[in-house]
């Protein structure tokens, strides 16, 4: 009973906060250009649904492409790093450097080099979602019981067998952890990229609406982005649960 209640608590808390927001705005008569009410945001969505859905679809497609590339590239590089100490010492500092430089500073440079194309947005999204995939996957590939490795090596197991039968299955929970982090970051990356170079997408809507002091439209786009991020995150969690049900069983047992 307590576990079931715990699952509904985040939703109940969110509904409570929305209700407080609505009541506070109405009671204090806060102007809509400062803080629109939730009902006003819903009304704005109903007013221009086609336009918002078109921009939301643009952002969603960018996120999915960038996230897929980040997952694939991150896993491949992690496999390479996990099998070579030299490459690990060489590539890790470069990876850290790419994260120290703000993504919003990289986007204008990419625009200068590549022009205002879709590639700029995809590269920005890829870069921001790539790092957590590499770090988490590498940790999973390396965090293997040495006694188990010595045992299978004593049985003449090849490096490919060790990778496919031991290292990769051991890394799967870490890979999904990296995917959880990456999917939320790629939504942020899409917005950053659309701020700099785009004429469509929810990030572009927020940027243009803020320039026109249209606070209601800004909040509406932000709410859609939040809903998109939550939905994508939950899909990754669902995939984790379906692919690795034993991981959840171990967590409940503990």
C-alpha cells in the first residue's frame, strides 16, 4: 500500500503546486505579463494548437536524432576506452574539456563553420548528450568482478566472449542510467541550439516570444518542453524496466 501511494505522490504534489499557483495568481491579481495562470496557459495551447504542435514535433525530432546518435557514439567510444588504457588517458581529458566549454558558446562557432543548417542543432544536441553515455558505459564495462574474469580466462574464453557474456551484460544498468541523464540533457541541448540557429522549434518559440514580451507564450512553450522531457524520461525508464526486469527485482529485494 505504501509503495502504491509513493508512486502517486509526485503527481499529487505537482497537482497541488498547480492548484496553489492558480489560486495565488487569481487572489493576488498578478498581471499575466508577469506570471500567467495555469488556466491561461491551457487556453493558449487550445488557441494555437497546430502551430505549437508543429514546433513541438520539430524539437522532438531533433531530440530523438541527437539522443540516438549520442547513445550509439557514446557506447562505441566507451567500448574502445574500456579496452585501452592508452586511449582512456588520451581521450578522457578531451571529453572533459568538451563539457567544460559551455554548449551555448560552441553553437555560434558551429554556425560560422557550417552555416545556419540542421547539422548545427544535431551536433549541439549530440555533444550535450554524449558525455554521460560515455562515462556511465565505461564505468559499467570496467566494474566487473576480477575473480570472475580470472575464472573465464582460465577456461580459455576469448576477449569477445568476455565482452558479450560478462562485460556488456554487467554494463547494461549503467548504460540505461546514462540514457536517463542523456535524454534530459538532449532536450536542453535542443532548446539551446534553437536559440542560436533555428526558425522553428519550441526553443525558437521561447526566444521570439521573449523578445516580443509575450510571457504567456513563453510559459506555454516551457510547459510543453517540460511535458516532452518528462515523457521521454519515462519512456527510457520503461525501456529499462522491460529490458532489465531483474534489476528492479534486486532493488525491491534490497
